[in-house]
């Protein structure tokens, strides 16, 4: 590698599996970045389409900044990302970020995150995103653009971390803070675990409130069906996370983690599992309630979920409190049916 390390501040990690239809747009958007001081680590997870061929076509255009890696066997995103992180550890970077190969980014995406990190001396910078329909190209919504403008230093006191999108993209991590963290191997919500493995290690965070990331919503993602093995792995790793959060420096963040677990498992996870067979919706609701009672018994009194202070904090915050109330009343199945009607019958992309 002939490039001088000092001129490159950001390492990007992108796992790839059978994305031939999207790779040209993705790579072109990365090449067009106004900030050029990055290396792109692409991990091919044993793709069976033209993915490898397309990546190789772009290597020369990146002039040494594209690092191509391969998995020995198809193992999923967590393993692919860990392969890249192990490679980066050999030649440490200053900042770390993650991109998905079926999405695309505007030309100032990296500059926006990097400039905010440098200007504010922030360990974590977070931006927004556009969600768009894969078939029509129509914008669905814009997320993560209404956060405080000031740098956040007491991260455990900021309730927005309990409700924010825990996707890995749209986030820039100071590498020194996260260099020892690796991804948990699980079927779903590995992004949430990584973000909450690293968040307590950060001294500060800054939201840019700009949305230069374009997230592709495929037709299959509207159904979002889960399966029992995926849910089992998610509950197992969430349980392990909660045990870790009994200790410093994590324990101050427990309410935020519980809130995210509620969103990912009690709301989103139960809905997705139920969509396989709505006759089993009550079963999945009961499984999740049992998990929460056994692993995070304080969920019923969590200040970000409880109605004790009434409805306040915006639509999403209030929706979470209503969902919590439905769980306490053993009536969450009503929400499942409503969400099923919106997403499966009306085909509306309403996130859960």
C-alpha cells in the first residue's frame, strides 16, 4: 500500500452479498465524495452473482483506496464486518463508519460527518437519512434531522439515544474509542448492539441534522418477516448485553438500552414474527413479555416508556408509551393487527 497513512482519516466498512444490481450506483457515490481521505473496506460474503467482478472493475478507479476482502464462507453481515475491523486494526484509522452496498450517498456525506467531528472534537457524529422506494424511487420519509444543535457530553442523560435509528450508517465513530469492539453474531439488531456497545465509551456526540444518506427500501423489507431462530439469537444477545450493562461504564445507560430493546424486540420483532402467521401473534407477544420480565424487569418503570409523566416528547415517544401500556394490559396484539393492516394490506412503510 503506497498511500501515506497520515492523509487518510476515515475507514469505511461495507459488507457485500449478491448486490450486483446496486453496486455501480453505490461505488460511484463513494467515488464522488468531496472528502477524499478515506479507505473503503469491502467484504464479499461469498456472493454468487457478479458482485466480485464489479468490485474488481472499480479497484483501479479508487487508486488504492478500495481494500477488497473475502469471507471463507457465507456468514452474514456481523462476521463480514468483523473481518474488516480485524484488517483495520493492523493499520489503525482515526475515524470509522459503515455503509450498506445497496444504498447511495450524496457527495458531501463524509464531509458533513467529518467536519462536525473535527469542529466539535466529537467522538461520535450522527447524520440523517432519506428512505426511498426501490421500485419507484419515490421518497418515503426523512429521518434523524431534528436533534439538538449543540454537542452532547452527558450522553446517558440524552433521551434521543433511546429512540434514534440505531442503523450503523449515518454515524462516524472515533476509532480509538471503538477499536476493541466487534459485532455480535445474531440474526437481527446487530446494529443496535454495536451502537450500544460503543455509546458508553464515547465522551461526546454531535448530530449534524443533515440527510445525505439514501436508504433503499426494497419490496421484501415491507413484509420484514422474521423467524424463530432469528428471534432466538436476538433475545440471547440482548440478554448478554443487559448483563454487561450491570457494570461501569454501561450502567448509566441502562434506561436507554432498555428503550431500544423494547423498540427492536417488543415492537418491531414481535410484529415481524407475527406476520408469518397472525394466529401466533399472541404467542410472540407473550414470549417477548417473558423475556423482558426475566432480563429487564425494570422495563415497566422505565422513564422513557412509562406513562407516569403523561404523554410528552413527540409522536414517537408517545407511541412507545402507548405500546408499553398495551404490553402491561396484555393487549399488544391490537397494535400488531394495526401495523399488519398498514404494512401488508395498505403497503405503507410504517416502521416498527
